[in-house]
C-alpha cells in the first residue's frame, strides 16, 4: 500500500508549522474564553467571540506573506489577528480599552483590528464598509506593481450590504489581487442565513467574473489549500477570489446577545462535533505530532501567557485625551482678515476652467494623485468637463471611470489612500453623494480619531452642488450642512477661480479628508483671474470681499457672488454692507466674522440651503452667543423655506432661489431695524 503524504506536508507545512497552527487556534479559543469570563466578572464591558471560527481564521493566514500582504479582518477575527502577529497583551489592552491599545487607544470596541505597521487597515463596526476599502487597497497595491495580496474578511450577513456587491464589482472590473473570505456562521445575530441571503454566496462570484469556492471552514487543510490557490491567482495578476467558509460560532453574537432565543442547544452540540480545534488536535495525535505531555505543556504555556497578558493590560493606564487626533492636521485659524485680498495676476477664466486647470496642476505637482469617478475619463472629462484631458495627460491609471456606485467610489478612495495615494474622487452631482454618506461620515471622517492618529485619510472629494440652473430636485441640492456637522471632515466651497486653485492645492496637500463642494451655478457665471504660479488659500481662512460699516453679510458659494452683486445696489440706497465669503465651512474662520460683526453690529447669514438646521444656523448661533453685547439687531438668516430643493419649473425655482434683489431687500430690512 502506498504511504499517503500527510495533509500538512502536501500543503507545504512542516511539522513545526502545523503544530504552530494548532497553538494559534488554541490561543484564539483560550483568549475568547478569558475575555468572556472577564466580561461576566464585570472587568470588561463588552466582548465578541471567535470560538468555532478558528480554522478559517488561522489557517487562511498561513497562506499569506506577513511581510507584504494587507489584511482587513472583521470584528470576529481573533484567530486572524493572532496568526498575523498581534500578541495577547495588545488584544487585552483593547478589551480593557486602555491608552496603549494599539488598535484605537481605547476608542473602539474590542477586536476592531488595526495596525499600519503590519498593514492591517482600521475597521469600524459598520457591517460591510470594509469591502470597498479592501478593493481600494488592492487597487493601490496593483498600481504599486508589487505582488502583494489583500484579504478582506466578513460574515455572511455582510454580503447583503451594497458595499459588498460594489466591492466585488470593482474587484472584478480591475482584476484586483483581492481575496474575499466570508465566514458563514449560519446567523447574522439572530437571523439565519436562509432569511438574509438569497442563493449561495460563493456562486455570486461568477456574476462578477471571478471564481468562488464553498468550503468547510472548520477544516484547516481545506481552508489552507483553497487560500493557497486564491493567493497564487492574486499574485500572478489573474484577479480576485471569493471564499465562502461554512462554520459556526459557539458563543452568542456578543456578550450583549442571548442566543438561546434563536438557536437550540442541540444545534450548538451538533456543530461542536465539528469543532475545528478538536479536528486538528486529533490529526496531530494521529500524526504523532502531539503527545500528551506536549499537549499539557502547550496548554500551560497558553494559560500562563494569557494570565500575564491580562495582568499587564488591566493595570495599564486609561486613555485621557478624548479630543486628540480628530484631525491628522488640526488647523489653527489665524487672525481676523481686515482687508480684502489683493486681486492676483492671471488670465481671466470661469470657475469650471479653473477647476480643470487646477486639477491638471495638482496632478502635475503630485505624481501620487489619482482621479476617479463617473464619466471623468478621457475627452468627455466629466459631465461638466472638470476632468477633461486628465487621462490623456496622466494616463488611465491616474484618471479613470468608475461604476455608478458612489459608496465604493469613496470607499475605494479611502483604501487607495491607505496605500499612499492622494485620491481625488468625483461625485457627479452632490445630490448623488448620499449613498456614500456612510463611507464619508462613518469611515473617512473617523479614521484618524478611531485609530488614535495611526491612520489618516487624505482624500479630496469634489462635487458640484446648488440650484439656480433648472436642475430640479436631483441636480440642485445643497449638502454642506450634513457634512460640516461631522468632526474629522474639512469642508470648503470656493466661489472664485483663484480660490478654486488655492483651495484645491491646499486640500490635496492636507492629510485629512476634504469635501470640496463646487457651486455649479458659478461654473460659467463666475469669472476672475486664475493666478499665475504658486497660489495657496489656507483652510479656515475666509475672504473679506467688501468692506462696509452698516451690516455684515456672511455667505459662500453662489450666494457670496450674489451678495457682491447686491453691494452696489445697497450702497446706492445708502447702506454700506461688509461681505465675507467663508470659502472654508469647516474649519470656520470665526475671528473674521467676529471682527466684522463687532464693527457693523448687524449680521445677515446667507445660503441657498433650507434655513432650518442649515449651515447658517451655526453661524447665527455663534454670532448671537459671542457678540451679543455688540449687536443692534437680531441675527438674521436668509435661506430657503422648508421645501425639498429645487422644483423644476422656472417660476417655482425663481420664487425660491435668492437673487441679488431679494438679498438687497433682506439687507435693507436689517439695516433699518
Ligand atoms: C450597517 C450595519 N447594520 C447593522 C449593524 C448591527 N449588527 C452588528 S453585527 C450584525 C450581524 C452581522 O452578521 P454577519 O455579517 O453574518 O457576521 P457575524 O457577526 O455573524 O460574524 C449586525 C446586524 C451594524 N453593525 N452595521
């Protein structure tokens, strides 16, 4: 009879390596047991469990190169983290939410893995948002011409999220070196797979043009073999793979969950008979690689390691800086502006030409910049031609079209930025940015804070906004208030060609996510000099457009332009307005507003968004709060009534949209108060 090669040797593991695989699986199981015990003793607030998932988690990592590959494990991936090199002390620092917790400095729930040094990208608790990040990382790695592979993990519940499908699509289009590992543990909290997932997850890969495998996730050798095939495929440039690994979790979903409400003890027992740890142990014993003595020693070593780790972590200091690292670069807003800026020398162009020229300039200046979005490539260059000829000049790697999938446009930008690129994604109209709200607000804006400053997110999201162009309900919206509300984001709205240039350069050089909102009403209306040579406008610096004594008009975007048109009319009527164009909504140049309002004693805050909870409400509140004693009249806002913006009919739009004349009316009322 032929002697069969043992499974582990057939897969390239030597005897020591397969025992190490077992040790890591055992460690994962014991860390879990310890975490849950600590939680029950009231020493840890909240824990998640990996028990049952050890084979898919640990064995999958054995196919990877810890020196170059990238990982995006999800919150259940204790085994992945241990196999990748996180040590138990680091893990327990997270469990106890300590200052030295390398994942988040105590800012995230435990088991939210992150480490730039080990190429583990920061994770949130949002189901599915990691998949576009992984596609962006794999895309960045592909550009970098390494053969590094990215592996992203998630539960089967996550495959119902749009982000998962968008990432699968992106990976398929670009043949990315990306492996999707789906740990199908039969439940998404209490929802059985049959109620949350149509068809077989692994079959879905075919629809996106790459292979999918359904495997026994409790068999470490089947896991390893499938991963090795996927890794070979990815490294050789053939593209992505989806692996659906069937498994089961033995603990409840989290320490807050009562699993007896949705599954039976018999079911749990059935799956315990397929315990991956017991399976590998049995194999090692049969292979004479684990004697009784070795097993006892291993157990004792694991227990001792954990005891030391728990003690070290529990006694380590608590975090004490709740406001640090909100931004990778906190902008110091300078002194108040007292005079209008000198008009720069340069050819007179309109706003859209300025945007196109500025993009050419920044891409020339920074060879790590990448532009992508819907229709942005080649001669078409976007529906407004903002990106025209970027592909011709910089190549299709640096300016390319994306699917119509806004969440992945931003999610992939976040991932690509993690690999060192400065990404400038375009959202075709601000009205269509809403699908990406999660990626902007829950991801991009929080990356610095949630990783305790260890990751940042240098992306500049360009998008045209605003009404006055007969765009109707879905080509007219103002979105700034939603985003200016969000800590971690910087928000700018330039209204002149010079500011477009100055702010775009500054935004691209900034390490934080910047939302660069363009007033499309001004694309062809606003003309001005496009500055020759170097020109920078700092974030957090308003432009004082006109000096006056009777009232301060605070505006931005098209309304700043209209306010300036109102100036000569008001002056003719004997009212002298001062006009501030904010340019930067977040950070806000409060000193310039304060100085002006203290001089004029009257303030009119103007925007084309709805008045209710609009951006102007914040400005008005700050003026009322901080300059009350200087005011001779209530702070006034001029925004739009509570109407979805904007109706299509010219008569309706005209009735709602502010004009220089209607601004004059409001200003006169305020001046007379
Ligand atoms: C977008 C989003 N919706 C809902 C939740 C709440 N939630 C947390 S875990 C979870 C179930 C996830 O199930 P699955 O992806 O199968 O992973 P598992 O926890 O089973 O490993 C839900 C619904 C969330 N975190 N994010």
